[in-house]
């Protein structure tokens, strides 16, 4: 693992991007000591816009994940604002969000509170449709996206996680590695209570959860996505028997889509991708439904997962 993180750190040069993002030098209280960047092309448009929070993985930056995922292109085509939180080396030498530290993932504390404060700042200073706030992330960013939906469920409409882990499933770096390698058993944890305990008195629905998992992922084992499914199904008061399954989704033989509903409303979507490791699915090109950048953490099998996420979020015009 140390060798992997060393490689990650030395690939940081990928972070340079031509995509237009601007740093928010001030966004309120910043207990997690994070940076924040925003993509908002049409500042003259007075209509209410959806907001998408995009969280990078280890070794990445805001610019890097913007280029890797292609979210800025989708934002420009569909009148969105994108918020890119960014980790600092002083907090984590591998630039991972600290999804395993209680001081950063409990309600009102650390990195999760910094991200929440940035969202509140954007709500107050930009034209935001508060019913259309979404979050997504890759790897450690996916884990932090689960954190955000767990501690502020009232804020988010939906979230999409790519190779993530369940909320509060680890409390230190060693336990985090064991979780990533699939060594945590369901009998050892009460997943739902970890979320519910953060939201005493909350009676509304939890955000829709979209899960992506490469079945050959050796960095974040597929078992982790099964635990996210279990955690989210339990707090959403549904079972883990899928209501609909689509093989060869969107004509791609590697992708199976499983749907879990509550009163005919989709609550969880789970994409299982055979043959895929710890990578994001992209489809580089200039068409409206294409995007992303080929790199060590991406793979082109003719499916742009960012565009599909925007569809599942209900953001495509």
C-alpha cells in the first residue's frame, strides 16, 4: 500500500488542467483546513442552478478531478455550478480526504464541516436551487461523499460514489486499510445506527444513493459497495433485494445495473462493472454525452459514467 501511495503522490502532475475553476479564498469557517474551487461559467444567468459537489481521490486535486471526470463540460451544457473541495498535504500526505477520522466525519466537525460550510456559502452567494444539490466522489472522495450524505442528509438530493466505503466503518488508518481490503464483516458493525446517530430527530428521506463498483478492484474491494448498499437500504427502510436488474446496461456488456425502490421511487442504483479495477469509466470525445480523460485511474469502454450520473441525478436537459 505504501508503494501505491508513493506512486499516487508522484503522479500529481496530472492535476494541471485547462478547465476553468476558481478558488474560493473565503467560504466561511474552515475547521478541516481544506481548499475550495468553483466552476460557474455563466455568472450573468439569474436562474436558479443545481449544485454538484465533486470530491477527488487520493493524489488528485480539484483541477485533476475536473479534467478526469468531465464535470465542467456537463455543467456548461446544462447550467450547473460545480464545487470542488481539495485536500491539503498538511492534512493528509497522500491528499486523501480523511474519511476514517472521527474528528473529520462527525456532524459539525473537521473536513465534513468545511465542505458543508462551503455549500452554505454558495447557497447564500450564488443562484442555487436548494432542492437540487448533489454530491459525488472517487475512492477517498467517494467515502467522503458518503460521509456528507450521512451527516447532512437534508442537504442532498442524491449522491454517486465510485469505489467508496460505508459511513464510519473505520476509525484509524490501519482499520481503513482493512476495510478497503474487504476484511470487515457485517456482523462486526451496525451500519445503520452509525448514520442515524448523527441525525437525531431527522424524519425525512435520505438522499438517493448511486453506487459504482469495479468487480476487479483490488484497492477498494467490491465488498465495500455491498456494505454501502446495506447501510443505505437500512436507513431508507427498504430491503436489499433488487426490484429491477438490467444486464448489458446501455449496450455495454460489462455493466449490470441494479435498482432498489421504495414505493416505486428509486432509492439506490448499483452499477457493477465486470473486469474493471480501481478506475472511473470515461468516453473521451466532443459529443454532448462524451467526456473525461484517459489516465491511470480511468478506462474507456464506451461509457461515460459522469454523464450517466448526471442523467441519474436528473440534470440532463
